[in-house]
C-alpha cells in the first residue's frame, strides 16, 4: 500500500475544509441561490502535487459519500467541496453547472463537474456530450451550461 502524500495535519485540514464546504453547499441548495457560491482562490498557496491533489479528491469524495449516502445524485456537493478545498490550496478549478431538459420525463436534469483550465478534473465521463451549450461564467470560478436530451 502506498503511503499517502498528505500528512495527518493536512488530512485534518482537508477534512475540516470539506465539511465546511459541504455545509455551505447544503445552504446554497436549500436557499436555491447560486449567487451564494463563493470559491476562494489563494494564489499565494503552494499548489499541491498531482499525487496530493488525487489524495485530496479521494478524501473529499469519501466524506461527501459519508454525509450524503442517502442521496443518489450528489455531484453538486462533491464538486463544490473539491473545488473549495483545492482552490483554497491554490488550484484554479472551475465549477461547471449544467442543466438540461429530459425529453422522456419532461423534467430538468442537472450535473456539476470540475475543470482545470479546459480539461476535465476528477470526472469519469465527459459531461459536454449532454451539456454542450456554453451559457457564460461568473468571476472565472463558475461556468454555466445547458443541453437537451
């Protein structure tokens, strides 16, 4: 088993930041106000190595799954928490929020994902297939997308 690139102190800080970010994400969802989204970017922080960033993503994903085990769709919580934690550590991640109308059920469907530059970050599938129309961005930290399907 490979040792973690994070020290115990760093793990505690990541956990505390992730829990705080998840609490903020719950408030944003309950109030239904995307304007409350605030993602700090500490440009003076040392950007974590790719191994450390992967360890942080795994830890935040586990914490999100623990707190939201009862929810099937938790992409907003996970993406917001990862973006909050890693932007605080100097990585300029962008939170992408996509909405589309489902033709079969006539419902709105949404998905959140992260990008670093223009590359997907910590995402298994390419959401641009479903959310292909770029609608704009806010402060370089959030991008909005829409699609049909």
